[in-house]
């Protein structure tokens, strides 16, 4: 059953990537599809979002968790139809390729059965480690099998 869920998730992620968009999910009322290339703080501001954390998810299941303090230093760029992240300030682990989803956390979002959409989403991942550089901390995750 877990393999079927993983396959469905990967197919959804691949279809999101092939459409030329990535999604902003998590503690939002409506999923946002965007093709914007900019730093995270600009993207969130343009969409009226004020998250405290963001989980950036690549189509291969790797993910990184960044805090609001790091948003201005993380660029999303599109090259040949693929979205990637890059930063000269943050740890190298913050550079991922083939971004398909950004799941955001906001403490103001109401709980439903002691969870939010973000807390449910991050439970799909296992923690791999944490890196720091220039006072910024990035947590790396991988999609559970």
C-alpha cells in the first residue's frame, strides 16, 4: 500500500513539474500554482502569504526546511522548464533541482484534529540532518518509503 501511495505521489509531482508550475501548499486556504522566479520572500509577498517556515520539495522526494529569516536569501530560478533553488548565503544543501512544491507553515493557521495541512505533509518525510552557514540553518528531509 505504501508503494502505491509513493507512486501516486511521484506521478503527481512529475505532472506538476511538466506543467511548468510549482505549487504552494500547506497552511493555505487554496493551493497556489505559480511559475514565478524570485526569492522566496517576494513570492510569498506577491501571493499575500506570511509563512514562518517553508518546506521546499523536489520531484525526487528530497526536501529542505527553511525559516522566514532565510527567505530573502533563497532564489527560485527556472532553467529549461525546471525550477531550482540557489543561494550564495545559505548552506549548499539549500540548492535543490526540480522543485515541485513549497509547503508553508504559519502558526496563525487553525488546527484541525491537532494538525494543520503543513504538519500532515511534513510527516511524509524523514529528517536527514541540519546544515548551517552565515547564521542560517537548513534542515534536509527525504520522502519516506
